[in-house]
């Protein structure tokens, strides 16, 4: 079981940091503030002081852990191999254990989201259905036109523009539980994870993912009701709930039954590949978690590994640039493969986005908890996006997708945001339409 306090953590993890400072130029919060405590090195020093009983878990400590994006760019830059992900998640769990930030409103929202909605997939789906009705029935337009949003508390008013748009249909309406290609290939029986926000707001991307797998000879298993992977809980100081969700996922997708378990969301995938850290001491699930970790593959990584079939056919010339999801790049170490998928597309020019791996400010719920810093990062990202001249922005994480779409709309840019797997699915479908004509 993952440690819930820094004192209980293996002390060698706290000792890994050499204080060399190689992480400093990669850290968005240090870059913005130039405060040592807002750098990975500074935060690790605070964590070690708590573990050594030299510092209490205070509101200041809690605020600093909340200010961290958890983007893991520091982990990529670190020459000593510091396991910052474990340190960061343990520190946030320590904050929750200490209850230094507890207040009635915060406790209610954490209960509603972490304890209830994201622990019960049918309840989350029901909430998504209600939100979809609100957005599509005309009620949302009426509420805004009548100025009723002014009646909301200021915090909720600020969050309203960030509410994700619900898809017309959720994943189980678009994808059958088992789908097979015309010619199944050996060793390509895969499970498809549909996610939470991905399922409710980007179900079309899940359909695209299934179609791309089918086009490459895979038999795709997609259970209609899937639990949350637990990344939201793990990143927000709730390792026990994260471990419970990991067990549910392993029960639903026995790793021995599949050649690969496919994820198409960068943030979820980073967490999904480390279940052994949550369940390593569990006598039943520990061995299964190791097998699970080995089977989980990002969609781009898997397609390149099996020799993704290049699409043929005609496409309109276009210029594409690519924003790297932090957790896909730094958590999963998948950098080349999305670009390799984009390079397969016909009549496409790929232009590198300056600071492609710099965080966009989404970072899970960071744009909710730290709106000012999130907005600064988004503004920086959009400025770089303008410089590319691209008419399509590709990215591979629902949080990045929503954050960047909002920035593009606010800036009035004529740039479409799509995922690499969606572009590949579109290309395969053009093949079919050409053959039918």
C-alpha cells in the first residue's frame, strides 16, 4: 500500500535529491516565481523536514504542495532519478491526513467528487446525463441570458466556463463490448479503457481509438461500465481510494486475459502504469498489479510497436503542431510515438510547437485550484501556438484538450484541436469512403 505520510515513506526516496538544481529550469512554478520553495528541490527539502520532525504540516506547507502542478518535468530532468511522483503524492496525502486545510465547503466538494461520483461510475454517468440535458435542452442558454449565474457564489461563477461539454452519446452507446476486425491478427487481443471525462466528454475519441485498433487487426474488448482509474484520487491525497479503484480495474480487466490494455488519456495512463506502487504489499493483487503495469500501453506507443499501418488516400494539405501531455511525456516517457503517428498522415506538415512539453496549466484540477497560475501557463502556450502557423493542434489528454480549446477560443484563433488517434481514424475512414465510391 502506498504510504500516507512522509514519515512512513522509504527514507531513501527522500534522500535521492542531490540539490544540483537541474530541475529548476524545467519547473513552471519556479520559472514564474523564482522562489526556492516553489521549485522541486525546495519542495523536497520541505518534505524531508516534515519526515525528520523539523517542520510541522502547516497551511503554508499545504499551499506549496497544492501550488505544484505535478507535471513531473523535474523527474525527466533529474540526473539522480528522484521519484518525485511518489514524493508529491505522499506529501499531498500527508496534508489530507493532517486536516490543516479542512473546512466545510472543501470537505463537501471532496466528498461529492472523490468519495461519491468518481467512486461510483453509474452515478458519474447519471451526473453527466443531467449536465448534458442542461447544456443541450436550451436551459443553459436561458440561465446565461437571464443573468442567473450572478446568483452563484463567486468561486462557482468562476468555474462555470470550465465545465466540460458533454458528448451527445457516451462510450457504451458507440462501442460494443467486443468488436473484431475482418481479419484478426494473432497476439492482438486488447482491452480499451474509456476513462471518466474521456467517456463523458470525448466518447468520440474512444470510438476513434477502437476503429484505429480494428484497422490494425486488433480484437477490442470494451466493458460498458468502467470504474475511474484512481489518478484523481492519488494526485489529491487519497491513496486508499486509489488502491480500491486499482483493484476494481484489475478485476474488470484481468491482465492475463489480454495482450495489451490500451489507454488513450495521457494523465490516466501515467497512473495506470504504476498500480504496483499502490498494491505492491497486497498478497493477492500485488503480483497481478505487476502484470497489469506491464500490459498497460498508451495507444500511440502500442500502434508504433505493432507496426501501425499507414493510411492511404487523399487528404487536404494541413499544418499540424503537437502539444505534449505532461504525464504522457514525463510520466509514461512516450514522446516520439505521437509524432510518428502524425507523420504517417498523408499531405500533412508537422511543425514543432515551441516548449511543446511545457505544461499548459490544466494539470488535473489545477486550473480549478490555482486559476491564476493556470491562466499564465495557458497564455504562454497560446502565444507559442500562434507562432507555428498551424491550423490543427494535436494533443493526447482530455484535460489538455479542454484547457487548450478554451485558450484557442478566448484568443479567437481558427485552429482545430484534435487527437493524433482521431486524425488517424479520419484517414482510415477516407480509405473506406474512397473504396465505396
